[in-house]
């Protein structure tokens, strides 16, 4: 059974690890709108990073494939973050954050 959501799970401001997709007044954060417009950039970056990571690690069985996938995900995240204007834009377009993914999906 999931624990009840508590008010302190939401952080007013952007000091948390995860930015809220909504502002405190219930409006979709600008970073969500912009990220939807550049979604393809993240997918392309992830695919390219995955491919490069796999090629770099293909000589290492089992672990190499895992690390290649992780590298691809990291590159994809960076491409997507850059495409929406970077971390500064992300943090400037919302006023709520969370310290855990569980609190975010609450």
C-alpha cells in the first residue's frame, strides 16, 4: 500500500532534484511545453548516444552493453535539456520541485 502523500514532499522553489511539471498555480510549466516541441531531439540524441556507447563498449561482454545503454540515456538527457534551453531555463520556468521521483508522481 502506498504511503499517503504529505505536504512536505513538495518543495517551494527549485532546490529539489526533480522539477515540477506544473507551477504552484496549477499551470503547465513552460519547460513542459518547450520539451514537447523538441522531444525528437532527445530521442535522436539517445539513439546516437546508445549507438556510440555500444560501439565503445562492445568489447566488454554483459557490462559493456549496460554501460552503453546508460551512456546513451545520459547523452539523450543532455541533448533534450540543451534543446529546451538548459538547466537554467528548466529551473526558471517552475516554482516547485521534489527530491524523489516517488514524491513527483505521488
